[in-house]
C-alpha cells in the first residue's frame, strides 16, 4: 500500500491540506489503479525554524514522499 508523507511550513500546508490530500490520492489511485477508498497519508506541518529549503525556493515549498513496496499481486487490487 503506498503511503504519502507531506512536509511543509504549517502555515502553508494547513489551509490546503484537504485539497492537497485529494489531489495526491487521486494521482496515486489513477497511476497505480489503487482503490479509491484506501488512503494513507501523513502531514507534517513544521515551524519556520524546523524547515530548511534550498536557495531559489519560496516558503511555499512542500516535500511529498510516496513510499511503495514491490510485490503487490493483481489479486489484492
């Protein structure tokens, strides 16, 4: 089962959390033919002093990690 971790400044991701969750889940469901009713995501809203992002990026920078594992059979879809 794919799991998503979403990191960003709390003040940036909190207002869009629901929309972002829907978009990520829609993409995962479509790309992997994953059941729409299964959603596993974790949001990590960080304080300004806990989130460093590279030069050229704004404070709206968001990191999305999607972890997959090999071996899911066609029968489990």
